[in-house]
C-alpha cells in the first residue's frame, strides 16, 4: 500500500481514536472520571472533522 493512502487524514483520525479509546478505558479503570470524560469528548469531536 502506498504511503500517501495509508497516512491520509481519515486514517490518522481512526488511529487517533483507537489510541484514545485505550487511554480512555485505562483512565476509567483508575476512576479518573473527569479525564475520561475529556478524552471521550475529544474522540467524539473527531466525528465533526
């Protein structure tokens, strides 16, 4: 696969959401609810980009 098609903006957003979801669940397990909420809102906000 070409580098240009692999690292385009939609793919980068998807990768960012995957990383944020892992961090989100870690913070949720640590009872860091405010931080989890912020991460969730950031990840959800990428739907409007």
